[in-house]
């Protein structure tokens, strides 16, 4: 019946002789006689307790039953399907094959399922064979930003900046490890006791990181930062309240006049989203080179060259760092260089590029404020092993960096551009900075939503004359403080 995809291509149904019936407790029926003691018979029934306990118990048993069936059927599929032939099979053919095999197997087991249970089981089997098993529905859910797995029985997701526990689980640790191995083997990597952590990129561009036992004590840890298929434009961010139209006009002038910009913020604060939005202001005639650990930037310009660093192989060879990419990029005639995230010794080459003819370059760093961002740059230079006087280091930073945009994820899960700060030079041995825009918090609503508004600080931009010379004569009203509407 299914010989097209069966190993060996024989006419017999796959799984004959190899499937074992799932042993389950016999279902209780109303017609079955129940013996009761005279004392028990006289006790009054308590319908409230029974009505509350029965549905939960029934649902739990149903999930356990489906989980056992799925495990048995999945084993049968792996043993009997010709996986190499499935690579060229259409989704419709594969779904039909799985439905046919599971139906025959269930009939052989003597298991009866209703229509909804059959559909759920067939979809789960399809996800196991072609996708990432229990994680597949979460990857398809557009409202989910991050997927966080803490062992086989605990899967969290982030929606709208808030974490929530899902009812998604894995059968056991072996099931979770099989899904992890499926992901990393697809990109030519491996993860085991000798190499217990891995960083990879899924086929859709999502970032994947995993740590397995013995490093992960209570079961494998997995985090997936989902790749946004639709890039958020500046207008979208303004509409969502990430910043104001006045701030957008200022940032457009800053990017168009080729100021060097650093986007600073914590994990999940929206740094990459902000960098994508800022890149939309770059002229289409410029040559842009991007350098990232994991390719996430979505630039829409015509002339874009993308580079991605590479870790060492199993033998410890073949590593290509961001610094290697950056050094090579300087020989490729870029107008702008965009580094996805600066976190190490590549900071030296990044600052040199900003100082030597690659104006308008951009990068992101992890820091909680603009002043902390400057300190982070100093620390990264020190970690690179270059011995320079602190005044020389700060002079290099102040001449290379023009603007620091601070992004933050607030306590209610919302993401805001909380500060835009200009670097204006040196005063003695201190880097001088001035804040142009900020997000002013006022309070909290009863449901813990932050109340606040964006405002200018009243300080006119240090680069106003530069803006005017490039044709961006911003009105002075942009820099005047304004209250909440």
C-alpha cells in the first residue's frame, strides 16, 4: 500500500511484525458492575468533587495515552520509512503516507481514537519526521519571540516581552537530545559530553543555543531566538511607541550625514531591531558590509555584502572570528561597516574603521547606559591585550563614536529607546557627552504598565551645523522639551 516510501519497497504494509501493542489500562464503562460495601452504599454522593476532578484526570490520561502512541508510531516510522526517498516527497504525499501508516498501525494495535485525536497524532508525527517535534508549533506561532527549554518537561516562551510556561513537553531527555542533534547535525555541528554546548542557526535564520548534560544539571537547556520574517520599519516602531517622530527625524539626519552610531542595551532590549531600523536611512548607492556572529540583520539596500563568523571545528581548527572578517572587510572598499555586536577584541578594528574613512559605521554593545557603553568599550580594548594610556584610549573612542542610542526592555515587557546621547569630545581625560532625548518615566498603572513619555532635554545638537551642511536643517522645536500628551 505504501511501497513508494517503505524500506525495501515490498508490498507488505510497513511495521508488520515489528509493532507492539501499547499496553494501557482497560477503560471503565458505565455498564461494568461495581461492587460496593453496604457502608459505601449509604454514603451520600458528592457530585461537586467528582465534577472537578474527573475532567483533569481524564485529560491527563488522554495526554499520556497519546504520548505513548506517538512514541511507538514514531519508532515504526523511522524503522520502515525510506527517509532518503522522503527528501524529494511533497508535503501532501508525506502527510498521506503518515496517515496511512498510522491508521494501519492503530488498527493492528486495536486502538480506537476519535477524529481530533487522530489529527493531533498525525500532525505530531509529521513534525517529528520533518521538523523539530514538539517545538514545531511554537516556531510557527508568530506571537512567540523566544523559546526556552529547561529540560524535557519545562518549555517557556516569550510573548510581548513576558515569559509564560507552555503545556509543551518532551517524552524524556533522550527525546529532547534527539531534537537537539537533529538541529546541529543539519549545520555540520555536533554536541555531546565532550562538546556539551553549541551555537547554531536554524534554516529560517533563528538563533539556536543548547547546553547538554553533564553541564546542564537538570536536563538539556535550549534557547531559540526566533528570526523575524517581517522587518519592522521606522514608522512601525514609532507606531508601537518605541520612539517619537521627532527622534526619528533626528536619527534620519544622523545616519544620512554619516555619524558613527552605537546601539547600546541589554539582552532582548531590541538592539538588532533598532539597528535594522537605522539602516533603512542609508542611501541606496552606498556599499555596506555587515559582520555578525549569527546573521540577523535584514538590510534592504542594493549593495550589501554579508559576512558571518565561524567557530572552530571538532579538531579545533578553521575558526574565523569577527575580527578576521572585519580586517578583511577593510580591504573590500566599504562605505559603511555594520557589526552585528561588538563583544571582544574586534573593537580595536571597529574604532579604527570609524576613524579612517568609514564614517557612518554602526554596531551594538551590551550596556545599561551611554556612559556604561563607553566604559564597556574601554574594557574591551583592555581585554584585547593592547597596552595604551587611558587618555589615548578615550581619545580614540571620542573621535570614533558620535552617537549612542540606548535601547531598553522595561519591567512591563515594553521596549523603548530610552536615551539618545551625543559624544562631543574630550574634557581633560574625561569623554564629554550630552543627552538629546530621553524617555521620562512617571509611574505605574494598577496592572503594572509603565506610564511615561519621550522628551527632548533642551540641548541643541552638537552636530546641527553638520546636519545643515548636508541638507538636513532640523527645526529648533525638535530639541525643545515637551510634556506628555
